[in-house]
C-alpha cells in the first residue's frame, strides 16, 4: 500500500533541505513496480505537497508509447512542470523506434520533456546523435543521464549545451559532470542527503572544485552503494534516518541488491556524515 504520510514527509524533507525540484515515479520511486493508478496517485500527492514551492518533474515513461502518453497526459493535467521519460525498454526498439517514441509524445502533449538515459537498467543506450536530433523538438528541454559515462555526457554537452539542460543522474560522477557543464543533478541519494549535493553544486558554480571534490569524497562510499543498489539502498538509508518509508516491493529485496556488509557500510558513513546518530 502507498504510505501517503511518509511520501509527504519525504517531499517536505527534501524541499526543506534546499532541493530545487522533486521527481515522483522515477527509478528510485520504483515506478515499474507501481500500478498505473498508484503512479497517478503518487503524482497527485507530490504536486499537492509541493504546492508550487519547487519544480515537479514526474516520471511518466513506459515500455510502450501508448502507456507513456497516458501517464504524460495525466501528469500534465495534474499540474507538473515537466515529464521525465525513460527510453522505451524490454523490447529494445531500434533508433528509429526510440526517436518516434519521444517525438510522438512531444508532439501530442504540450509539456516540457526531459529525456532519460539509464542503459544499465533499460538495456538501451540513447545515442548522443539522437539526443542532438531530439533537442530540435521545441518542448524537449533536457536530458537526465544516469549511465555514469562521462564520454557520453561530454559528447551531448558538446552538441546541445545551448539547446537543452543536461543533468547528471549517476551519484558517483556528480562533480565531474557538473564541472563539465551539466546544469544540475537528479540523484537517488538526494532523497536523504540533498544538502550535500547542493553544497557540491554551489561549490562548482563558484569555481571551488577543491571543496566540491572533498564533499564528494566524504560521501563517495554512500554514492557507490546507492548507485549499485538503487531503491533498496535509498530506502534503507531513509529508514535508518527515521523516515520510515517502508520496504521495497518484490522482486527487489534488502539482502539481495543490498548485502548485509553494504548496509553496515552505509550506516557507518551516514553516521560519519551526521545523518544518523548512534
């Protein structure tokens, strides 16, 4: 069951710590393990809780174009600021199919769209050449790249940095991505430590790479564990901090994607960085 109270508390926590936006129904939000109706309810709750204080970029992607259209249309009517749409997955369409998927959604729904590249889970790499082509579509305004491949990020920035916002989605490479020219980051670990990533972003913006590097070094083990375990590590951290967000849904499980040893490492580093007390 969805825990509305915990969801509202989490959103409020992120906003209070300085997050400039929230992303309901993304990868860390386990969108693939939610029903369509649950995804819609999550979006409604988040839009209501945010109440215009920060941007809401709703995850509306799906493996099928019709399903993605339904979710994106709903999100627009719910009042989100933009839609985050992952590359279609499972059947692994060709480049032509991927392009038509995004073009169809963008042409039918007047809503800013952020492309989402996360090949380690979709099995589909979004080519930088296609990002360059898709950036010509007026309401495609951004790319979230969670591949962690700096070469890909640089190729995209070289071609479209003046057309769309490129955002880092991989917790382990944030400093490098921001220094290269990414305009921001959408991160799993920002659910429980957005303040650290804001420090990094502010330092890079001021040209203080020394401070940015030191902050990332201090939280790099956390970033590495979360990048590997995704929703499992993120929810474990939040529960350790007393947020009581509950367990992940099957087929994910603590003890599977997150080993006992990793859980203890996560706890110790959260203690070290002042996020939990002994």
